[in-house]
C-alpha cells in the first residue's frame, strides 16, 4: 500500500486540451479525483456583449474547434427567437445537414482518440483517415474544413447545389462502408477488456450529476434534444440511441450507433430537401430573453441570450456539454478505478476543454 | 420567460427541493448584472420542458448554494462567483480565474474593449 | 560435431549488437507506419534521436539516476557480450534481470508520480516475463544438459524441433521488451507518459534508448538460438535471421491488432499461456524420452 498523488494534466498526451485531475492513488487504484479547469479561459461571454450580433456568429463558431455547427446554430436560433423571425425551410435543412456532418466527424474523431488512449494505434489511424473524407465533404459544401461559417441570423449563408447533394450522398456511402469495415473493433477482446465495466455511471448518478449527451444516453436516459424537433429534425424519422451498459463500452456503443443514425439523417435530409429561399432578412430589435438548446455531438448545448432592444446583446451565456459532464466524470473516477483507466474514463465523455471554459 | 418562478434567498432552497423531487435535471444557472442588482436564473429541465427559478439579490448579499441538493451545481456556482464577484455561501473563487486575472470581469462595470469593431 | 564461432565474429557481433537492435526498431516504426497508412520516419530515426539527445543539455533531478542509467546499460552490454561469445544463458538471464532492477531503481529514485507508477509497472512486467524467460532457459538447459550457448550448436537437431512451445511463450517476453501492445504498460504513453523514463533527459535518456537496443538484440538473439542448425554454419545464419525477422513481424502484427491491457490481465495471460506452454512441452519431451528409453 503506497499512497501517492498524481497530477494528471494539464499537460498530458491523452488530453489535447488542458484539464487537470489531481488523483490520490493507492498503488494503482484511484481513491480520489479532483478536477481543475481554468487554463484556457478566453472571456468569450464578455466578448459577446461587446460585438455586433452578426459578428458574434463567428465568435460562437470559435468557441469550439470541433463543433462549430451546433454553436452557431444555437446562437442564431436564440437571436432569431429574440427578433421573432424564423429561418426558411431550406435553410433549416442545410443547418441540419451541417450539424449531422459535424456529429459524424466528431464521433469518428472520438473513436480514434479512444483507440489512441488504449494503445490501439492502427485503429486510431484508420478512423482518422475516414474522418478526412467527412472533412473534405464539409469543405466542398462550406469552403472550409473547420470553421464552416454556414449559419447566418435568419438562415444560412450558402446554398447547396444539387451537385453538392449528390457528392454528399457518395461521401455518406463511403463513410458507411468504411465504418462497417472496422465495426468488428467493437468485438475486439482487448477493447472490451479496457472499456467494459470501466467508468460506471448509473442512471441515478447520471441524473443527479446532470450528465448530458452520449454520457447520459449510455446510462439509460433517453435524453436527446433532437426529438424536440428544432430545425428539420421534426420532419425526420429517428429514435434516440439509448443503451443500458452504464460504462465506457456503452458510451462507445452509443456513439457508434449515432454515427449510423447521422448518416441516415443526412440521407433523409437530401431526399426531403425543400427548395426556396435560404435567408430571412430582418432588422427587428432584439428584445427579451431566449433559451436556445441544440444537441451537439457531446450533448446538450445551452445558450441563454438576452437583448435589451439596442444594437448589442445584453448577455449571452453558453453552457457547453463538457461543462455538464465533468462532475459525472469525477463520479466515475472516484469509484476506485485503475490509473490506466483514467484516460479511458475521461475520454469516454469526450472532453472539449476550450469550449468548456469559453 | 415561460415557467419562471421568482425566488429570494430564503425561498431558493425550498423551490430547488421541489425541482429535485420532480426529478428535474439542473441544466445550468445564468447570472445577470442588472445595474442596481444581480439575478441568477437556475434552469431546470425534465426532458420536455424547462423551468426556471429567478433569484434577485443586491450586490454584496450572500445567497445560499444549492450544491447540497444538486452536486452538479459545484462548477456552475464557482464560475458565477469567479466571473461576477458575487457571494454564494461556501463557494470560493478560483475555478476559471487565477490570482493575477481581472476581478469579476463579467460585471458591466468591468473595463473591456471590443477587438472586432 | 561442435561448431565454435570464431573470436573475431563474436567481437564484431558484440559491437554490431546495439545497431542491430536500432535497425530493428527503425524498421519496426516504418512497417508499423505503413500498416497504419502512414509514411513513417526514416529507418535510422532511432539513431538520429539518440545522436540528437547526446547533444542536448542534461537536466537531471537526482545524481542517483545517472548511476542507475549507467549500471543499466553496463549490465546489458555485459550480457550481450556474453551471448555473442557463447556464454552461460543463466548468467545472461540474471544479468538482464539485474539491469532491469537498476532501471526500476532509477525510476524510483525521483519523486514523480508517473515515474513511480512506471517503476511499479516495470516490476509487474518482470513478474510476468521473468518466469517465462527463466523456464525457457531451464528447458534449453534440460535439452542441452548445459546452460552454455555454444552447447546449442552441438545438438543433433535444432532446438525448435524439440521445444517449440517455449518459443511461443517467449513471444510474450518479446512483446513486453519491445514495448508493444498489448503489453506496453510500463511506458504507456497515454497513461503514464513513458513512465520510468519521464525524468531522464539528454545523454542519459539516450543511454536508456541504447539499453533498449541491447534488450531487443538480446531477446531476439536468444529466441533465434532455437533455430540453430547444428553443423551447418551458413544455414544457421540464414535460419536464425529468418526466424528473427518472422518473430519480429508477428510482434508488429500483434501490436497493430490489439489495445493495451491492464497489468493484472498481463500477469494472468503470461502465467496462464506462457508458463503452461513451457511446462507442457518439457513434460512431452520427458514422456517421449521415457517411452523411447523403455521400449
């Protein structure tokens, strides 16, 4: 029995971004985990109050490098409801496509990172290779791989041509067949060994700690904001992916099935894509308070926006999914896991620290 | 906003307990600087609809913490204390900001300049 | 018929040993990269790394670390020389173990959590592979009636024909020594950031890297001893080299299709598979000998 303290992070190969867990360990068993954030706070919420609401779209986009689509969607939807306008149907479909493409590349990225964390490098490289094709598809639509700048207040900035839609369909076929290629990884002995029963979060704990997104859905909570039918989701057919494993393997399985679901949703969007305008112009004053929530790849993304009738916004509050998932992660870590499992458990909630601290 | 209940420091815990009993998830809390006073809006969600508790208080007044009821309030309250410099009982600053950071940067009185325009 | 390697050959082999280990590592990185759809570094990358490390200034936490690093390299160098000169396998084995103890002590001598856990894990790894290694050496001893390497050259058939299963067990040792999945636990990059080596820098880190080259040469050398073809020096060289490459290729494949396991899984696997295989093989050899002798 040797007690020691390990400072896991803020600089650690498994975390692309700085977060620290101070672990009290006995031999290799973690008995206490203390999270510490605050290494990359950028004061974006304050900047929202200082800039023009139109410029804020680009600010929202830069909160998170992996999920710019949900951030801008949540922001513009909030401002739209303050203005009392609504985006045209075609714009809603394009937004939905961008959000789902975003989810696909984010989930593939996560799957690769998990492979890296447990020392499965070939799987890591393979998944990231497939992700490139998704990013290429995004670039063909929006002109950029990372910051899409597709959303505008009242619609979207770029239309999609029929040619782009066909191209997207082809990419979806490619991604689907590639994922089927590596699907057997879910049955791999070593992967099961490293994820099953690791990082248990029961349904009760998930509710108590306010878990969101795949972390909650892997604990048997059917919580998916897309079912509320914002943007085009009301017209599309899908069921939230819920599993009852309550462990890291469950979170893996949820994301894996959501990948297929997203591919299906994009195909539905392509088929049902309405024609017409893509932008509703408006100069209405922004007055009152609005809450805008969208389902980002990591879970519920929460925007509170308050306007005071002037040209600038009074307050924008952003609550990112990772912020809600840190406390559940501490619960998972404090159950006496191995030091080797810390990286798997922290990764299983898909941390995105820069957007957590804004 | 819809489904909003006005609370004060004395009734906050009682109302939060009702939310807990109704199995609502504590989504987050938003702090607002309204010139002469502060407001904290507690957002709860049960999957279908949101409910909000709006707590108004004067600057310098210490408001109760709901950490005992909702463990996930820990970071949310710390962040409010850090960014707005308000007092929440039992919550210390230092989550997002360090000792050499600006104090309470989210207050309207805090100096800031726009970089974009 | 007894085959004695010439003294010159032994000297040359001792000098070339670390470079053989380095080339193995270099090719390993290249092949792994190609398997993963990457280009990969140049073959000589491990060499460049070490040269560059020697040029860096050293920042050591404790003086003891330096001593342990030197002792680690020293013992491995000695056992390599012994192997090249056809010395005693048992001595070689104990020298490697002593070297690993110095390595672990070096990890323990600094006050870093990751280094400490790395040291612990190094010990778990030794717990996993030492019994296999030792039993393999013993089974070789049982067959050749001696622990001397040159006795293997005096056998009638290659060792692999008599005791093939210990070779399979030695695969576990090789994977551990090569720091490959599923057994790369002591240096697990994404868990404990190179573990025991975390507080080494500059030339002393380079020494550890060189020691690693020696380790690889030793393990692959001992494993290819199973493929010595007695009485035929040319065929011996060819079959030993081929066997070494084959073993090494298998390890790369295993590395690419597995994730890292926990240390307790590793202990269980090595005890269950590694030791059982050796015991079964030795038992079979004895039963066959008994039946043959009785009839």
